[in-house]
């Protein structure tokens, strides 16, 4: 990983403190958090954890919607919280400087909520999900969009550009998330958090370096679609004008009263279309 971002910003500091306090409560209050029984794939919830961790079955059948937020502040162990908080500090500070405290918190929570929804949809059951990793992966995606060429160091040793790093972890989480292997890691939460981070930033600012080509492509497609529609409208308009000319020429020769009922109806119809439809204006 790269060196730190400098002075910690207010919202990142608040999140670090809140997560740290809650983790201490998990470790000290026997009925608060969750423990790991047997393997990483077999977490056991204490009574409070039943309400605060994200248990997809509880959320759907018992309406525990708050779990989409509270699960982000619980962690399964010391390494789990340390790595999440380290990444939050390293990459969240600069994003908060761009968005401000309120904008950063909104982004952080939304990524975590969408990550949780991904687990509810694709990993339904009673296995609890805890941790800020979904929001953290959203931060990684956002950072890669704002600073794609920034170098980071994996394990402090291997340098890699941020855009390549996020691409690699994105592919890994996609493969791992839909594999049948039970590793105890919520890869789908990581994946949905990352995708939400990318989508959020695209909607917020489509002219970011990595998104500009996509934005240009979508704009060109939209422009081409409008041009195609305009050409089709012009073809239809010219067709109607030719029909109108033919009917009006006949009316000049024989008079309105000598036109058939169908020809009179057609003249009225063409007149209404040419004068009343925006597509022909």
C-alpha cells in the first residue's frame, strides 16, 4: 500500500473512532458481538448480534431494515477491523476533501447498504454478515476513478497503478463471489460495494478520467439515436406531404364535395398530424 494521505479529515476520524468503540464493546461485552465457531464459514451470533449484524433472513422476514447500516460497524476479528480502518484512512481522507464530510458519509453508507442488499439477494439465509468492507470497496472504486494513475504498494512492496489494482480486485471478487467455495468472506458484499462506488461516482461526475470515454460513448449513442429518430420523422413527414399534395391536387380539380369520404378523412388526418404533432415541428 502507499504512504498515508496526511492529516485525517473529520468524518473519516469519526468513523474510525465509532468503529473502534463498537469493536471494543464486541470484545468486552459477552452478549454484544459475534464469535467464530469452528471455521470462518460458521459464525455464531450473540443475542445483540442477532439484531445488529446483517442476517438476510431476519431482514426479510422480520423487517430488520436497520441491519443494512448497523452491520457495517461490526467486525469479525482484530485483523478484519484493522485492514478496513487502514484502507478507510488511506483512501477516504482524500475523497472527503473532495466531497466534504456530509457527502463522504452519504457515499460511504450508500455503498455499504448496497453491498448488504447484494448479500440479501444472492446469499439469502441465516449466515450473518458484518464489516465495513462493502463501503471500503466502494471507496477503492471511487479513488481509482479520481486518481487512476496514483501508485499504490501492495503489502508495501509491489507498486501498481490504482486503476489496475481495482480492476484486479474487481475481477477477483466477481469470480470468488459466485464460486461455490465457502471461505467465510463476503465477496458479494465487496463486489456490490465496489460497483455502487463506481456507479455513484459516474452519476456524480461522468467526466472523471476513467469514465470520460464511457460518458462520451453513451452521449454519442444518445445523439445518434436522436438523429435516427429525426431522419425517420422527416421521411414520414415527406411521405405525408406527398400524399397531401396528391389529395389537394385532386380536390382542386373535382372539388371537396366530390372527394370520397375516405379521401376527405385522410386529408383531415394528414392536416392534424402535420400541424398538431411535435415530431413534425
